[in-house]
C-alpha cells in the first residue's frame, strides 16, 4: 500500500517554489507529452444488447501523470437504457486545455474528439476537470447541454474556477463565467488559491462546490456558490471546515441517495502531530456527511469513513450511488490508495462500510457513473469506472464497467 504521507508532502519542483509536490504530482504535468488515440470508436446502433462488465481498457496513454479522469454519459433524447455514448477527459494530457475523448460503444473503444476549451482558445495551464450533462433545460440551455468546469491557473499567477457550455455534444465550447478566483497555486496554509470544482443542478440553481483557501480562519475549507443564469454567482457558503486552522478538508463530491438524502465525501487533511502541523506529515483520510439538502451539508455531522476492520480510505475520494444492492441501494466510494471500492448499503450508516474488490486499477480521483438504466443479461448494479494514475505514479487512463452485484466483498484484502 502506498505510504499515507507520500502523496501529500510538499516538495516544490525546481523553478516553482510555491507549487507544492502534492499539486505537481497530481496535476498531470507532462512536458512535451502529446494526446494519444486509443483506437476507433463505433457508431451507436440503437439496438442495445445486455451489458456486461468489462475492462480495464485504455482510453488514452499520453505519458506522465495523467490522472483526475472524468466522464459523462450522454442520455438526452435517447430512450432509457439505450445510450452507449460517453465523453471523457483528464488532467495531464499535454495541454493547454483538456483532451476530450468519445466512445459510442459503452466505453470499450475511444477516439479523441476535440478539447476543452476549443483548441484555438486554450491558454495557460489547467487542472481538475469536471463534465456534467444538464438533466433539464436551464438558464437558456436545452436539456442535454454539457457543462464543463476546471481550474485555470493562467501562468501560475492565479487559480480560477471557470465554467464552459456545449450545445453540440462537446464539439465546441463557449466560456460562460468565472465562479471563483483565488491566488497562485500553492497548497501551503496561508496561501489563497481555490481548487477542485464539482457541479450539480438542484432546485433551479447550479451549485458549484470547490475547495477554498481564501478564508483566513482556515487553512482550507469546502464551500459552494450557486447561479441561476450561469453568468453571475451568489455568495460563498461554507460546507465543511476544520475545527483547527491547520485542518484541510478538500475535494468535494456529492451524490443523491434515496429517501430524500444526499451524501458529500471529501478528504480531511489533518496533521499527524497537531502540536507540530508540518504539511509534510499530513493524512488525508476520507470523511462524509449526510443531509436532506445538497446546500445544507454545513449543518450535518462530519463522519470518518471506516470499514469494518477500522481501516480508512485515503485521499481524493469520489462518491456515487446506484439503486442496486437492496432497498437502500449502494453507496460507492473510491480513494487514491486502494484498488478496492468502499460500499455502504444502509444509507451511510457509519458501521456498515465494507470493501469491494474489482479489476479496475486505483487512481487519483477515480470516477464512477452508475448505469442504473442499463441492466445486464442476468443482473444490474452496473457502474462505469474511469481512472488514471495514482498520486505520484504514472499509468494510462483506463475505463471499464463493474457490477456491484458481482464484486465480492474483499474484507481484509490489501493491495
């Protein structure tokens, strides 16, 4: 298992004294790397056979620290369960901007289909992409329009959560607004950057969650802002803060559960020795909150995620929920350090987390999309997974489909 400190120690690369090792290794900086193609895509036929788990297959192999993979399934205008079209991107593609890949056969083969922003408009360096399909018409955009958020670093002089939109399935993109602007990219407590956007449309407002170092009361906190027009943004609302200044909650992801509940996961950065809060010695164990409204997590209890053996996932969590696995469905959490997934079939009951093995490699901010309307020939519980390298390592971007009904609980299994 990866050393729990190694992924988060500050060790600035030469020439960038304010750019921490954590950000550098997670960023996918690959000087001179080019975007690679994984092979041809196949046209969607409209006749969809029963889906089955597969993978991992290579999406792209640009070299370097390709990580923070993100994907979206294009569902608008298609009968339930008929879409096999996915778009995917990641950080570390050789930039500027982000390469955009498309699959029309459920993720088995991929082809590069442009970039975000448009190739002739991308400048500077960017991190932390996020793709989102509008589930309904909103702010002048039709149902099925795509939104894209990222963290634009300009020339490493600032951090900027930017929002783009596409009405043609990702072929072209329009810049809409800057949600939040912070100082230069620097994870040192006392610096003022913003990081890691996550989008969610709720109650006719687009919520943009992000990590925020600008508040002088906290080394880092989790916050969100909302918009009704995608151009102007409301005030900063706190979602989670530490109890002491050095604590650093980060990397928000959110999923809707059944029974009117929502879950937010995040890494909770805390010094291993509170009396000597050296950022070279932090752990980033995964925590979560359950709420009845995705804008009210600040009122919910902070809960460490521990499996039945008392082990904690560490770093870069992503959460999703599938309606398979029982009357309460299944919460699926992934972290940086484990190839196993962490699952909960009791609406986040703190004592009911178990480990689930799968063939999909571990990765930094590995991403999951439940395919609840795609049922296999025998079972449901299908989940699309896309991942890149673990923190500080190199690997291709890979994808596949797992089944939470097929994957066995790993118990005390370790990598």
